[in-house]
C-alpha cells in the first residue's frame, strides 16, 4: 500500500523548468528587439531668447522658409540647390557667420533639412532653426 502512496505524490509535482526556459527566451527576445528600435526625430537645442532678435544681426546668414516651402535670402527667392553657393559667397566676407533658418510653422521639415545639409556642406557647423 505504501507503494501506491509514493507514486501519487510523484504525479502531483509540476516541473517548472520548461516554463522558466520560455520566460527567459521571451525576455531575451524583447531586450534584443528593443535595442534596435530607431527613433526618427531632429535633435533640437533650445536657447533662451536673447535681447537682440536673430534677424537683427547683420553678420548672420538668414534663410526664410514660407508656408509653401519657398526659400528666400535677403528678400529674394532662392532655390535649395543654390543655398550652398550663397552660403559660401556670404561666408567669404565673414567666417564667423552662422546660418539661421526661420521657418513658418506649416513648412515641411524636409525643407529645413535640405537647407541645413547644404549649409553644412559649405562649411558652416552652426545652423540655427527658428519658427514664426
């Protein structure tokens, strides 16, 4: 009779090893996939407003982008392909000039990125974004 009692105790035990293996595999899966998620955003640095407006400085290069993504420099309309040449020409007289891109809030981000890329290709590392 004691033989049947011990067999009954062995049958009631649950082996947790397979369940723990599955939990660890899921944990590893989520850790690995979370590490490869890339966020697509523009990294902006906010500066406190200064006493002089950015457009009042005569030594900076100011591009204005309208709501329909038209680009203007010094009141004249320019194409995005001519941004680099204009920046190089204006930087020839002042090597410390930075590029300020003043955009309308309805303008596309792509326009800002294309202007900033052209300015960096011209050798300007300090590109500032302002919005109206």
